[in-house]
């Protein structure tokens, strides 16, 4: 290790001080700094034992920051990309399904607020909502804007 270069644990703590990271994210970001095989795993094991790395906190952080603006499919994709266990992802996403229509309407209202007047505008609004991870069924309900549904 070069003089003055932060240790793997120091680099991990710096990353964790900025936001919650999963173990897989830390491994991905820090692997290029590992000089001896196994040192990164030991450093991350030590941080996990001290509860600096927590999969549950990563899930809660993503839900808190992203769920209001994204559909369940997109949140699921982000959690899986962060290396969260599929069972924890499924549980988190199941909790979002009940509010999917309400969240989609809020996102749509902030961006558009008026129903599409022609096919091109409908396609644009549909693409917007689908790109944010809302299901086709939910997008259809939002664009029909039937308040009884």
C-alpha cells in the first residue's frame, strides 16, 4: 500500500458515510484497490459484524428515496443491481404494489397533469410512465383517469 493511501476499510467507510451501500456494491467499487486476495472480504466482514453494512438499511434507503417516483418494477431492478438478496427484494416490492396506482398518478400529475389529446401525446405519456417502472395495467388506468378505480 502506498504511503498515505487509505486502507480498504477506510475507503469502504468513506463510501458508507455518503450513503448506504450493499456488500456487493462495496465489493464492486473496492475490488480494484485490493492488493492481496481476501483482504477486501475480511474488511467487509469486519464492517458487517459491526453493522456498518446492512442489507435492510439499503432496502429502506432505496424505498425512501426512489419509491415515490418509481414503479415497483424499477425499484426491483435497482435493488437487484445493488446485490440485495432476491427474497428481500420480493418482500420490498410486494409492499409497493398496493400504492402503485396512487404513486403513478402523482408522478403523471407532476409531469403532465392533463390527459393526452392525441395518439402521439398518449404514447409519450405511456413511455414516460413505463420507463419509471409502472406496469401497463397501471399506466392504462392513469391515462383513462377514472377516479373510481
